[in-house]
């Protein structure tokens, strides 16, 4: 029986309830603390390139010649007369006068945003300007004139490595950005995800071309995506071949696109009405007798690797390289008998260190063999190449041998190598690459 | 690292032999146990060895080493303080500790990547911190031996650095990426007192 004056709830009951509430609250707090402490976080510190956009009109207005600038990131080479056209990747083209190989002169710089490929016919230069083909009159390298833009013929340049640019604007620069982000461990970085990024290194050369009467074509190398064959300009993307009619060099016209089912195409090398296409899985031979509709003749397949190609009447020379974006474990030269275009046959394989571009002049074969430097072979007997000379240069990756001068792009400069006497070849001149 | 394990096992054996001839709460203690770890990255396990020394006021100090498989194989080496509720053979206690979390990645973890191209990237790992806190209860002690059940939270960190090629539209450049991992997990362990 409850007594007068006694509280309705005795102290011990209140204490019990308050203890229960306290325990309950404590368990909730503990659960919250524990759950917040059970996060797996990763703080990522990395670098990426961020695109800088401009309008198409702004880009076109910038296509002009300027004073020579330092070479920082050299790309493809092209030779016309005594001029070297050296691509500065995505920026434009250096024009270098090497009439005196011992003292080459950097004459001018053509600002062409988004340029990675080029070819020269007569005194007109064709280059890609991101998705467009631009024609420039280079009669006076210091005062060039833009003649024509053909829009949207290289749609593959609109995106890169999965990045799709705004179609109304053009990416003109990539600024390097250091950043730190926090994320849940495992998000976007699973062990199963490739953490090796594809390096779409388009550094390569122009393609050798034959001259047509009246208008002379320039000379290129083995790693180009642009190639001139008489009055046609052929360009390859990952999986197609485009034909441009340059019979009027100042006014090239788009002709057609030919789908290349095999894909993986990296280079084109025109030679005597034939187009040799290098892909990561093989070499493909096209007959260009019908200039506007080349026809596939044969192919030579190999394990996946990067494979620039040059050819002569009877043999094709393919270097296979691994490392970086070039997958596989091959570093070699394949000599292929192409006397039967429909059924090319492997003649012999030569082991190399890290071959990149190659060039052929008469019976001499020049191979950029990575850190070994430039190697000059006597290829009179392709089944038995004889090494004549090795010019020790650091990380060579591009060469054009023409008229007793082998223009070689190495890590630290453009070398002009005199091979008048191949066994005594020597560096006659050099233009320094500034990495600043 | 295996030598360190052998040494700790030998030390624990020595303490365990000593403990058999006297009462439970000896100056020196050893324990070996298995932990179940649960965090955002899933469930994993940890093998641990610990050696302790009794201090006044029901405190004890412990040194431990473990083989932890949560996310990345690591070896935590730590110092821990425990405080028992009583001196009874069966008692509750609280513990807290911390130390180094030594990265000891497997061959696969040292070469990540692969993707579709079969290229592996070597990864350099650096050690980080290890902490743990929680409560436990000793159970079924007889003849100076017994089990210990522990429930708590542990944290470990480490970093990894690897080279990667970054893309700038038409070319690529070499860069490095550094990831600092901070992993928190719930730990439930069963240990046997030596």
C-alpha cells in the first residue's frame, strides 16, 4: 500500500529506468562511432591532364607561322627538299633547314593546334588540326598561309582514352594538374581493374611517298598515319583508311573512307602503288592501282606488338616492339618476302633491344633500336643482315634516311647523321630538344 | 619476418611453461589467437601472438605481432594496455593499443594491374599505423590456461606508390600515383592463454 508523502516512482525504479536509457543511448552512440570507424578510405594523390577548350574559329585563327621555338615534345618527321618538318605533338610543326647538316637552323614554327600528323606535297603542307585537315601554303615558311580546312574528317581525334571532348569546342591544350581525392578503398581501383593506362603515343613519322610529275611529294618514314602516293593523300585511323585527292595541291578534296575490318591500325607506308598498313597484330598490303579505292591484297600476322613497317620491291621490314602501350614481349625485326603480295612469307627474324622507327635507303637499313641507338645494316641479303655501324644515341625512336643523311630523333635531340660511308657514319649536326 | 614469428613463438612458449607452475595471474602472460575482421572491404582474418606483463592496479602491458589479411597482407607490431575489472580467473577487461603496420604484400599485390593486356605494374608499399581498442572476457581458465574472447575496433594504414602513364590527348607522360589507405574494421577474436 502506498503511503502518503512517498513518491509515485521510487528512486530505485527511476535509477533502473535511467540506467536502461543510459545503456540504450550508450549502445546507440557506440554503434554510431563504430560504424563511422568502419570506413575504408583511400587518399589518392595523382596527376592528370585537364583539357583546355577553344572555339573552332579561335583555333583556326591561331594556325600561322611564328618565330622558332624550342623543341619540347617531338613527334613525326617529314622531309621536303632541305627542310625537316618536325611535329611538336598537339602544338604544331617546327621547320628546320638542314641544307648544312652540320649546322641545322630552326627556321620557324607553324602553330597548328592538335597536330600530330603531316605530309608535304609541292609547297603545301597537309596536317591534322584535331578533327580537321588543314592545308597550308609553306612557300615562305616564315609567312605561311592557311588555304583550306576540311572539317570533321578525323573524328577519332575528338576523343582520347575514353575522354570525349565537347563537340562544339576544340581541346587546344592539356594542363597538368596535381590533385588529391578521398574515396572508398576499392572504388574505381579494384585489383581487377587495369591500373596501367594505355599510352596512346602517336609519336611517329611521315610516310615515304613517290613523286608525281610536276609536283614533288616529301619523304617520310615508317610510323606515319599520313602518306602521299602520287596525287592522293592517304590517312589511317584506328580502323579506316581515308583518301584525299591532292591533284590540286592547294585544294585537296575528300574522296572516300574505306573501312578496315582488322582495326588496330597504326601506320601507313605507301610504296609503288601499294599501301603497307602496320597494325598491332600484323601488316596488311593494299593495292592502290585504283587510287580512290585501294584493295586488300595480303596480310602477314604476328603477335600483338607495335610494328612500324617499310618496304621495297621484294621485302617488307617490320619491327615489333613491346613496352609502354605496346603490349607483348617481342623486340625484333621481321623480314618478310612480299614478292607474292597475296601471300607474304616470313624470311627471317632478328632479335633487337627495343626497335621503333626504321628506314631504308638502297641496300641500307636503318633501325632505331631504343637505348642502343641507331643501327645501320647492310640489307643486300635480307636473310643475312650485316650490322655495319651503331651510333650510340639515347632512346632513338624515329629515323628517315634520305640522300646520305639519316635524320634521327632521339631523347635529347634531332641528329643529322652522315652515312656517306656507312661503316664510318657519324653525327654531323644536332638540334637540341628542350625538355623544359 | 618468419624469424620474428619464430622468436615470438619461442617467447610465448617460455612464458607459457612458466605459467603452468604457478597461479593464473602471473607476471608474464602469452596468448595466441585468431580474429575475424569485418569492414567495408569485406571479411578477413588475422592471426596474432601476444605477450603481456602484469602492472599494478589490474593493468597489464602487452607486446604483440599479427599477420593481417584485411585488404592487404600486413604485419601489425603493437603495444597494448589492458585493464581488468577484477583479479578473478574469469573477468572482463578493456584494452587499447597501437603500433606499426608493416606492409608485407603478396607477390600478386606487389604487381597489380594486368587488365586485358597482361602488363603488371610494380607497386611500392610503405608501412603505416595500427591501432586497436575494445573489451574482452577471459573464460574457462583451468591450470593457468584459458580462452579469451575479445570484441573491438582496429585500424590499419599503409600506402602504395606506383608509376602510371597519363594521357594528354595524343601523347602520354609518366607520373606516379600514391594511395594512402586508412582501413577501419570490427574485430572479434578468440585467443588461447598460454
